[in-house]
C-alpha cells in the first residue's frame, strides 16, 4: 500500500473510534448519528454538484467554448 492510502485508512479508523468513544461516553448516540448524517448529506450534495459541473463542462466543451470561458462561468 502506498503511504497516502495508509494515512487515509488510519485516519478513518481513528475518526470512527473517536466517534464511537464519544457516543458511548455521552450515552446519546442519536446526537452523533444526526451530525454524521448531516456530514454525509453535505458530502452527497458536494458530489452531486461536482457531477453536474462535469456534465455541464462536457456540454459546453462540445458547444465550442474554451476552457477559460468555461472556468469563468462554472
């Protein structure tokens, strides 16, 4: 495995363990689940926007716009 992959993997494990510990400590896992759902929803919205921009970029490129013009408008 490459170093960035290992770092990301270990960061994910540490984050998960931290959230679990906080949930058990607070005895209110619903609060943490709600915040994690919010974070997940933000990620989904960001990915949807990226996909939309990717689609629009392809369409504008096919219509003959330059990369500079596309970057100014997106």
